C-alpha cells in the first residue's frame, strides 16, 4: 500500500467512534392528568405551572398533562377533563 493509502485508512479508522445509547428519559415526578381538546384546528399552549408546551389537534385531541396545569387549560373553555 502506498503512503497515501495508509493515511486514508488511518483517517477512516479515526472517524469511527462508539457512542453509548442515551439513557431513557426520567419518569414524571407526579402522575399526569388527561385533558381533551374540544376546539377546532390545532392549539399550542404552555402550561402555567410546569411551563411544558402542549400541542393539541383534531388528530390528537387528548394529552396527559401536568396536574398543576389542568385548571388553567379548563378555564379557557377549549378543554374538558377526562375522568
């Protein structure tokens, strides 16, 4: 193998790295509460307490949200708590 061939092979070997798998996300600190979107179209809202961003749509009207955010969403009239 020529000099250039050796260098290319060394470069290829240096580019290969091994990355450990990412750990699973932590479980929520408290149970989530189901809320159903009753509006039309899509609705993007930030929870008052948790600051989590929730995206509701006709295709995905139900979300499990932080229980501290439920009352704020229900007060808009666009949501209903699911029992």
